C-alpha cells in the first residue's frame, strides 16, 4: 500500500548539518502481516553478485518510501531528499538513477545480493549496520523523537518511556533504541501504521525519525511530537562491503554537492524554516 503525502514540511532547520552518507537496519517480526516490497525481495546475506552499476549505466537505489521528507510517493513516483541526492550522485557518475521501493529491512539484503547498488532511506550509521555494509560520509544529522497522544501528560521525554508499550517501524534505529528501554515493542512495516495504533490506544508511544514524526503528526491531530529528542544520529548511504571504488565516487559527488550548495538546496526544498 502506498501512502501519498504532502510535500510541504514546515520544520526548523537552523541546526541542520549537511555532510555525506550511508546506513541500514536490524529486523524482527512485525505487528503487521504484510511487507511492501515493490521490486526487491531480501536475499541471504552471504550471496555474492555483480551489482547493477558494474554491469550498466544505471545506479540502483534501494529505499523504503515511507519516510517523508526523505522519500515518499507523489503522483506515483518516489520523491524526496534522498532521491534527489542520489539522482545528483548518479548524474555525476554518468549514470541514470533507478529507485526500488521495498520494506526497510529488505534494503541491506538487496545490497548484499547485488540487486541494488546503494541503500538510502533516512538510514542511520550504526556499528551493527557497519558489520554488514559500508557507508559513505554522512550527509545530514537527525534525531529520533517520541510521538504520544495529544492529551498524554505522563510521557514527557526519554526518561519516561521505560516499561511503556512502544511502537516502531520494523528494522529502523527507533526499533533498536526502543528495545533498550522497554520489553514491549510493537513493530510495524510502516511508520503511519504505528501512529494509527497510537491513535487507537493500542500502544503508549512511537519512536521514529524527527522529520518523519512531524509529517505524520501533521496528518493526525490527536498525536503530538515531544520536544526532547530521544537520540541524535547521522544519515548516510549504504553500499555493499568491499566496494571502495563506489564509496569513493559517492563521497566525491557528495562533497561537490555540499561545496556547491546544491545539497543544502535539496534539503531546503523539502524542509522549510518555520
């Protein structure tokens, strides 16, 4: 199921920091029954295969189009910050970008099996992920935040979610961090499904990326995003291990985008100052 979301996001970006990037996530059983894998299924991590970019003029990006403003559907196409950055990177390499939408926890397997060249989905660099894939330089700093019901006065920050029923999107860093503070984590394939469960009183809170949280809260008047960040983190682009040449090419392109101001222009297009 694809969710069409508005492209105007009013977020303060005074402290936004632009760098160059990669990442991907852990997995466990979701609360929902289905996974939205549009084109690429997860493969065994041990498989080795030639990547698409090595066999043609296409750079294949694996993503999960449920993270506005980083990636989301508009008019049947996947758009957003990550998509535009990846397209600019592909152009600098003389390649055409092809976007594959799939479940978040299928992204790393897609890289390992050679079905995708890069993974970009508002992904955070973590030590666990670095054990499976390599990362480019980080391109933006972000944070995980907490969403609660609008009338909730009990949960006020990270210190007050311990022992609560927390909803997360399967395979994200929110999933990882929630497991550190509570034994009761409900996992959903899509962020908006977690927010729906919150609205229905099935869970106490949702932990998710800050910009995604603000977009979801804007569409659900009965929830709010707490001001206090749950964590601080960095986003980057994931690449299959032992492909130093591709990492170097992407880093060079990201550096050029940063120095020219193009990267900031892309961010500002989707995240405007309040």
